């Protein structure tokens, strides 16, 4: 299985095309056509982070799309956010997490 095939097998094609996957892999320093590296290697980290980048791309898409009488909805954004968080946590990179979290002040007032 190639790096691109790994990502493609985890994200539906109607959400992310092959060009986006290849670009995200290249940005992370991995080749789309290389064989998927073993887990817990520096090369696998690049692929996993490119996968997270693709999920982030999906999060930026509209949650509902309608065209010509056909509509798609229910993109489970919470699930994608959780997957991104788990990937970043696995590499101890939560401080670099690209998902905006609300800045909560005076949280004690809610207790």
C-alpha cells in the first residue's frame, strides 16, 4: 500500500481528491507513491501528519452540499477533529494542534 492509498482508504474520495492528498504528503516531506512506512518511524510520522492535514482540509469544507437536486450532509466534523487530536497526541505535538479551541476565561463562574 502506498502513502496515498493509505490516506485514500481513510477519507472518502468525494471529500478529498488525489491532488490534495499528494500535496499534503509533499508538504510533510513524504512521497505519495512510496510504500507506507512501518509504524513508529520518522517517515510514518510524516504520513500520519499528512493524513491529519487532509482531515483538517475536510473540516474546512461546508458541512452540507446541494447541487442539481442532490445533497450530501452530515460530515461528522467532531469525529475528524478527534482523529486529528489523536494523531497529534501520538507524536506529543498537541501544542501545535491546528484546530482552534475557544479561549475560556472565568470558567469558575460556570461551576
